[in-house]
């Protein structure tokens, strides 16, 4: 009986399916009516219900995304996914930090009680990174506000904060329009506008900083309450349901079920379980490299699929295991699910330049995930090192030896490891350093500018136009060498 074969399967005499990656192709320039990059709308989806004005997502890696990066990414219209090599509490607290970083109304502002000391208030302001705190009694009746300015010249930290807090407050009722709140803040030259209900009970807070941030970042990715969007990664074994619950409770807008080989029964099972328990939660799952993998994840309930097996800058999966599909072909194959199921795919890994993003999007992705391009920014949690007199930041694969050991340490709560435990790890990633690149907002701004230009070369104003118009041409190694700046080679 003949055996049905899939296109990638090899049998004697069958020509091998060829797969390509970004530097194997270029996009053919086409007649364009676009006069300026500003006319291009880059919006693309990360999941069924999450659309990003800047379709760039920072990787859930421990040297790429914690709260600072996620805040910056959401401010510029993208998204950050908090990595999962943290305890459940730590990961939920990172999500919480992002949710508190910017909002129209802070529903549960940080507060002090009248018995707190000046030193205690200073410590909390430092820890929570806020310039002032509201003081409430046991029934949450608003008593006053204490700011950094009130405490900084006080030499006796043991005094109660009631001795320095200001009691004369400008307040407003909950539900005030943001334009009116802005007018009051400006008129009274104050930075905080507490919202109080009947009996003087604290109901929320509007800050001038939040209003400024909103004006500064018109493209920001926001939830319904005006807070920055944030994603959070979960695994598929052990405490993943407990972790999912904590992350959703902390306000995560999307859970990212992330494992190296996402086309596996236990991954499909985990996605199904999460969606069954939280049908309204957005869940993106991966990573896969084939249409079948993407389809199976969607049928298990995924609202978005992450595509990429082994293309990343710190990945050694393909070398260690021999598995993977060159990324552009993987994206093009998986992208068929977007047409079929209306579920977006995210091209994850292997992106070296903005041109690769345009190619990934043109190949059918709705957004991209970046690791190495963002690892050198100020906001990444990777630590700084100096190499050859130049500032660098550490960037490591999540399956590298050091990242794996750090995860094991978290899980076991110990700092010591026996050689035997180390020798059990088979790393599929490496650790390296990348040059320091400054602020993520600027880096993403530059990258997005390049992608906008990329759209215009194909005459596309939107992603759906790019999908229709883009034409790839295959190039040779000489063509790729010609594509890179080469004046300096001689
Ligand atoms: P880039 O190229 O943007 O890739 O740095 C980021 C993506 O790489 C994946 N990743 C890994 N893949 N071993 C792997 O095979 C690893 O240790 C590893 N760590 C991260 C991941 O998909 C990430 O988003």
C-alpha cells in the first residue's frame, strides 16, 4: 500500500523540499504611490484580539524582557512578553509593574497608613518607583499626600509621615473626564489628583505623569483601562496552571505558552487546559515551524502562534538536534493558518535587521518577536559588561547552560549545584554579549522606520496590502554580499 508522504519527508529518489531564510531573498521594488513613510500603517495582530500599532514584540527571555522592557515596548506600540524563568510571584509582580506604569486612572494607588514613618515612606517610594504616596486610614479615608519633596530634607526618618504630609488636597470625583483632570492638575500645579467618593473614601488616582506619558506616546498599546499591554510566558509542565492564574490575576493581557518544540502532545494539552479554564484569556502558543504545527495549536485553542525553531541569534537547536526549518519558509508555511483560521502568526527569531522584519511580514507573519536586536538596550535585564573598552550587555539563549541553571536554582531555591546536575543539561542555546544600544524606544523607532520604508518599496500602505503585493526574488550568495554595504571591504 502506498504511504502518503508530506512535502518535507525524504524518500530515496524524491527531490528534497528546499527551504529559505531572510538573506536568501529580497523584495522586488514595485510602483508605489506612497510619498512618505508616515503614510504607512504598520498595525498587525499578535493574537486574535490584540492588535499592535508597531507589530514588534520583545522576546520572553531573561536577558530581554522584564517590566522595564515591557513598558518601553508597549509605549512605542509594541508588546513585551515577560519571561518565565522567575518564581510565580516574581513574574506576576513584573506584570503588575507594567500595569501600574501608566494608566488613565490608577484604581488601586499605593497608600501609606498614618503610622508609617518617613524612612518607611522613602523606602516604599524607591521600591515602587513613585514620587509620592497617598495616606489613608483603616477605612481608606484619604488623609493626605506625601511626596519625595516632603521627605528629602527630613533628617529624622523615624518621625511619622503625618508630620510632613500635606493635608490640603485637590481631589475630584471618580469618573472625571481626563481633559477636566488635566485642567485641574494644571490649574493647581499639582502632580496627583486623588479621586474620592462619599465620605472622603479613596477611589483612585490620576497623575500628571500618566497624562504626559499618554500625550508623549500616542501609539502606545493600551488596554480598556488605558494601562499598557503586557504579555507573560508560561510553560507546559508543573505549576503552569497556577502560574497562568497568578499572571491573569496580575493583569497579563496575553499568556504565551512557550516551549522549544511546540508541536507536541503535552503542549497541545496544556493550551487546551488553559483555554478551557480561562476561555476569555488570549493565548499565544509555540514554537512551531510547520503549517501542521500551527494548525494543531489553533485547534487546541491558541489565539496566535509563534513560529521559529532554531533561527534565533543564540539558538543552537539546529546544531544540537538537527531539527528546524529556515525561518522564511517556516513563516510562509505557517502563515496559511492566518487565511484559513483568521489567527495571526508571529515570526520569532533570526531577525537581524529591519529588512528581515519586512520580509517576515511580507511572508505572511502579522508581527515579529525580537531578541538580539533589543538585548543591548538600556531596558533589557541583561547585565552590562565592558568588552574591548566598549559597553555591552549579556544576551543568552533560554536553553543555554547558564539560563537553564538559573531556572533550576529558582525552582529548587538553592544556589549550589552539583556537577552531576550540570552534566544532565543538554544546552540548545549559547550565551554572548551584544553592544549597548541605548533606549529601547529609540531603537524600536529606528527599526519601525525601516519597516515603513520597506512597505513603501512594495507599494503597500498596510499589512494586508503587503501580503497582496509583495514579490520575493531569490538571490545568490553574491547577491546577498552585494546587498550589504561593501565599500569598506576593500
Ligand atoms: P533573536 O534572533 O531575535 O531570537 O535573538 C530570539 C528567539 O530565540 C529563541 N530562543 C532560543 N532558541 N535555544 C533556541 O533554540 C535557546 O536557548 C533560545 N533562547 C531563545 C526564542 O524563540 C526567542 O524569542
